[in-house]
């Protein structure tokens, strides 16, 4: 327990101390985010904050010692993904290059033995991913890591949003690991959360520095890797659903974006202003209220993930279905799933009603 406190304090203080230095360095290197029609901010912002989170996490882990093979893989892969994002923060690189870099970083984890070995089902038992001499766990692991990495990157649209969600996810991973006796994942998860919390002093609204790709990619990568090390290696029903709920906001928001763009005949990887945070802003919430509201939903999903670890397989399956339905209903209510034609029809209906009421 003392080690957890020490790790938290060290990471928090390092992040708190180095972030202002990184902010000045970002301006010197030209790692800045310029406002445009799609973005919420209206002034030039440094976007290399991920380097501060990376340094706080890595230095603290090295100080605390106990470098297992899995932790070495996380540090090496995390360094690669952070450097990839750092280059993108300073000089934009193509999506293909970023995707290739993410796959290479994920392959590093696999090389250090971090991969999904089996999956479970609601009716008990497990299904091995190694059949006919082919390890299907490797592509599934890479897909999971790359998917979560990009999901966290996509949700990084408001001050403090991605960082706060990552911190909540890391703490949830730590709690679930603690409950299930997986102490090897608790300390790094706590350290990662502390590194982000220290950074949030400068990143929460109104932000003085952004995470940038160096931060959002690093956080997504580390969280995905930690979940593979811990939760997905358990022969229990919740080992499938718990990570999905922990990363619920980024995962659902990304899936909704893909579905929305497909329905609207837009390129899947095109940018838009229809993400969850955009819709909450559109219905009248302030910047701060939007971020806090999403924090709350993430905490509820994380709490559900923790509770699921105490359920039977059948209960876990039923709970997951119920939570998913609630998420779908909520997403529809705020307009995340609504198509452009549907939104235009709604505006026309409101205008018609207003005219009718005015005429009456």
C-alpha cells in the first residue's frame, strides 16, 4: 500500500513540475494547435503535453523498480507511440504513417508476451485463440490496442476531456485489478492516473496546454496494454465486458462516429462536429459542464465494471446488455446517432412550430 502512495505522489509531482517546461518547449518547436471551424478553442495552443505525462509515468516506474517483462514491453511500446505522436504534434504526419507506427508499437507488446490468449462466453468456459497452429490472439491483440489508442485520440476534443477519462479508466483498472488480486497491474495504473491528474492542472478548462497526439496516443496505448496484461487474461465472463465498460466513452463514441458517417455517406475517417462532446455543447451545456457530465458517465460505467467483477457470467451478460441499451438511448437523446437529414428535419419542425405559435 505504501508503494501505491509513493508512486502516486512521485508521478503527480513530476507531472506538475515538468508540464510548464514542456509548454514553453512546445512553442519553441512549433508544436501548436491552430483554431479552425471544427475546433472549439479560438487561440494558438501548445499541444505537446503528452511528453509531460510520459516523463512522469516512465520516471516513476523506473524509480519504483520491479520491471517485469510486461512492464518493459509497455515502456518500450509506449516510448515508440509517444515519439510517433510527438512528431505529429511538431510536424503533421499522414494517417497511414501513424497507423503503421501504432501497429509496430502494438507488435512490441506482443513480442514481450502481452496478448489475448483466450476469450470467454456467457455460458461458461473459454475459447482458445490458438488453433490449427495459428495464433489468432496476435491480430486480435493488435486490433484491440490500435482501436483503443485511436478511440482515446478521437475523444480528445475539449480541455481536460481525454486526460480525465484516461485517469478514470486507469483508476478503474487499478480497482478491478486489486479486487481480483492482480497486483501487477495496480501500481502502473495508479502511476498513470497520477501523471494525468498532475497534468490536468494545466489542461482542464481553460487549458494552457493540450495533450496532443503525443498524449492521447500514449494514454490510449498504455491503457489498452494494461487491460490486456490484466483483465483479458482471466477465465471469467467479466474479462470480456469489463474493459469495454472501462473504455466505454471512447469506444461507443468511435463506433457511433463510424455508423453516423456510414449512414451519411461520408468517409469513415473524416472529421466532423457530431461527437458526444459536440452534441452536449450544442444542446446548451458549457465547456466545463460538458466535460464534467462525460466524467460522470465514465465514472458510472467504471463503477458498473467494478460491480460486474462480483457477478456470475449470466448476470454479467445481462448487465452488459442493459448498460449498452441505456447508452444507445442516451446517445440518441443527445443526437449522436442522428443523421444530417434527421437533424435538418428536427430544425425544420422546430421552426414550423415556432412560426405556428407566433401566428397564433
